[in-house]
């Protein structure tokens, strides 16, 4: 394996949890719900997966337990919004702090203890393809799942009737309700589905990417939240944002290890955030609309879709039946 293949393979692997969590949050936000608890949920689910794997020896149970943790936290968010009419933002902030503290407290006996790992499962024949083989087909099942998930979410949202319904309840829930769509029920379903994926992201950290339980996962959930905006609420772009973040981290670490730059590790870790802030400023400044305006007429529809920067119109807005 060449140096380039090794670097790209590492980027695909390290980005996998953010890809999974980003797709989960994208599904949730497309349904009109904001789940800001991702950071705490990832920590709690990562700790849960590690502990269950150590105690039971079952990786399947560990992954399922992590997903259940993600679903439980997501249920609190959507239930408090729909049934209790509480602020999704406030509840999400509280939950991320609570879950993070809970993960640290409950996981203390298992901190830095050796844990189980998802078995390496290279795909025969495909792994031998030059460049593409080592990069995409020489991982474990969770990494493959992160790649397939992007395609599945993209197809579901834009090529299926349920996907069209999902977009409608995030854009115009009143109109969807008039057509007979059970808006509240579907918001429950998609928020729980998104939470399950966030829990899976946590399991991917502790069972594949950063083996064991460590408290250095703080911040990963905020990155996943940010790349949903960075990706303009589109599955492919959300994944691209995750790979970009992982790539920048890899480059920064290599530069630091080779003494090309002499900066504290904290500054190096902040570099991806600077790019994210600049991108978000561009996305909200009106520059993208100007690009569409000067695009030739026949390309304007495609450009408008490609540069779409507006969130779902009903995002974070409770729906009330009239």
C-alpha cells in the first residue's frame, strides 16, 4: 500500500462516524426537528458500546445498545417538542451536557481499558483494485455501512415517495397534513431513526476508529451538526464535509509530525473549524444567490439546486393541528 493509499484509507475510516452522525441529523432536520444533543449522545453511545462489548463479548449487542441510546435521547427531544411544546434548542443543549457528564461518570471504571474491535473484513477482488481497493474496500462492516448510507439516504430522499413526504413535513407541514400525511408521527419516526444513526456513530468510534472508551470524543457531535449546514442539508455534501474535515485533520497532523509547522495541538485541531466558519459565512451572505443569478438560464435550475443554502422552512418549528 502506497503512502497516498494509506492516507486516503485513513481519511475514509476516521470520517465514518461523522458521516453516519451527519446523515442521521440530516434526516432529523429534513423532518423539521433540530437535535442538538449529538455531542453528548455520541459520547454516551460510544461508552455504552465499549462497555457492552467488554461485558458480554457480543459486538452485535454493543452496536444495538448504542443505537438504542441514540434513539432514547432523540425521543426525549421530539417528545418534549411535540407533546410538551418545549424548545428543541434548549432541550438539545441540556441533553448534550447531561449525556456527556453521564458518559464520563458511568464510563470511569472502563476508561482506557482495552476493548473489542469490529473485525477487519476486506472485500475479495475489489480490495485489489489499484488505489480504489485499499481506500474503499479494505475496512470493516461499519466503515462500509458509512459509505452505503450516503447512497441510501440520497436515493431515499430524492427518488422515493416516502422521501418526498419527508421533505414536505420539513418544508410545509401544514400542506402535508391537509393531504393526509401524519406529520407528528413521521417526525417521531425520523427523529428516532436519526438518533439511532447518531448512536451508531458512537459505536463506530469506540469499536472501530478510536478503540475503547476515551473522553476525547467531545466536539465530534458539534462537527456533525456543523457539516449538515455546511452540506446545505444534502446527503452527498454532508459526507463530503465529513471527509474534508478528516482530510484537514490528517494534513495538519502530518505537518506537525514532520515539523513543518510548530503549533500547539489545540490550534491544529481548530483549523477545520476555521474553514467551516468561512463556508457558513459564504452560505449565509447571499454570495451563492448571486452566483445563480449570473448563471446562464439553461443551467440556472441545476445551479439553484446545487447551491441551495436554505434550511428546511419548518426546521425547529412545532406543528399544531388546526
